[in-house]
C-alpha cells in the first residue's frame, strides 16, 4: 500500500529525530543528550554528504538501521538525468500496457511494486502462468512470502539464461528502486518486450551503513542498462558497433548506399525508401525486397500487407528472416523486435547482409 511521504529535507530531519528518540537514554541526563546530539550530528554528516542524499526519496525507517545494516538510494541528481527518466517512463508504460486488462495502473515503481501484488500479475501475464499465492496480503510477512514466491518463479526463468540476479526479497520490499529497475529490465529483455530501453543508463547510488552506532555513507555507480545486444547476451561486436561508436560521420554514407541499393529493386514495384529505420519497421518492404532479390512472388496470405499491431509487424519481419535463411543467408544478428522498434543499427545490419549478397543483382 502507498505510504505518506514528506519532502527529502523534512524526512532527513524526521529520521534523525526518530534516531534520537529511539534511544531510551536520550532524556536521562545531559551526558546522554550529548551522546544523542553527537549521533544526530553524525547522522547529518552521513546523510548530508557531498552527493546530497538527504534530498533522495527516503523513508524515516531507512535511517533506523540495525548494526552493520545498510540502505541504498539513488542520488537526486541521477534521478534528474533525462536517460534515467526515460528508462522509468518506458518501464512504467510497458507495465501498464501489459496489465491494461487487469485494470491496474502503476504510477510509481517503488511504491506500487514493493508488496509483490503487481509483480505477481505482471509475471503471470508475461509467462502465461498462475502463481499459487494469496491475492491480497496486508501484513509484512505475507507480502514478503508473496514476493518470495514471485521472485523464485522469476529466477527459474532467468537463471538458465545466465542473468545476474541483482535483487532480493528484502531489497524489493524495501522499495530499493535500483533493485526494482534491475528486475524490470531483466524481465523486459527476457520476454522481448515491445519497447526500446535507453542504453547506457548509469546512476549514482548512495549507500548508508550503520557501524558502531553511527551512520556512514559512500557512493557507487550502478549500471542499469548497457546496449540491447549485451543485455540480450550477444556480446560479439561488429563493424556497425564501431561505426556508431567511433565514426558517426560515416553513418550517412552507409545509409545512402543502402538506400540506393534497396530502391534499385523496390522501384520495380513503384516503391521508394527515404528513411531506413522507419520504412522497414513493419516488415512489408523486407518481404517484398526478398521476393525481388530472389525473383519470386511472395503470396500475400503469408504476411500482413498493412500490419496494424506490433505482433503483426514482428510476424512480417520474422517471415522476411525466414526467406533470408531460405536464400542461403546467415540468421540475422538482429531480433525482429529490434527492427520493429525502429532500432537503426539492427535495421542496417539486416540490409547490409542483403547488400553483401545481392549487390550485383540487377
């Protein structure tokens, strides 16, 4: 259930007051008050460190730590990063799209996912399964039991694929946004979600740990996304990775050459391409191009001539890939979903493979 929240500065102050008031000796004597004052000052120093974690979205209990216990929070400056905001928005929109029939609307990841209810519905929808858990759990123990069941099911899916599991029941239930994002990114990649995650999203994370009764903070960089290829497990770099990373000025030359190549053939059907990343995204031109290159007619009932849904577009691109395999080409490195999602690098890879084999075809 959502909790009442205060601003970061107010919460930091409340947290320190709670730390002080939780000490039974706080009002016993002036010496005890001095000790509490020292603790408050140390807490302020820990929370108001140079990275300003006091302004982060922290609940009062986040600073009521047991000895050697730690809490993490995303630095507020990282939360303002456009790529981080985009990542959160893309994941929010994806979850809401998946759960639209459940009439569930997620507005804030850490507040709406921590108790396992939404995660249960999300996994059941994605995996087409039914988990044996209570539908509604109010107690903390019940919530953690549900989370345990949900996450075990997630782990059974992801472990065989070699995913690094960078979350736990405690971190999700503790509203650790970094852990929640790691979980959602892994799910999105595993189930090939029809979304484009921003690449190379990194955040600064503030780690607060309690040692010998005092709070200490440190800062680490946490990588939430890399490249789509690496997140999908395809680590072999190729010429297009180098082109995008080190020679973007040559990209327009490559695009122009490929446009000339495809138009040489598509013009036979009175079709013309001007934008590679958009005009091949529904798969229609890819299918027609393969028919022209291999000199055969592709029956219209094998693909959608005017696809409307994402699934229809993926079907078309997948069918074009099958035609490429039938023509003796290697399986494309790109996923059909990447092409549909307007990923330029993926589209260029597919077209370059065609260019390499058919560049001399009239």
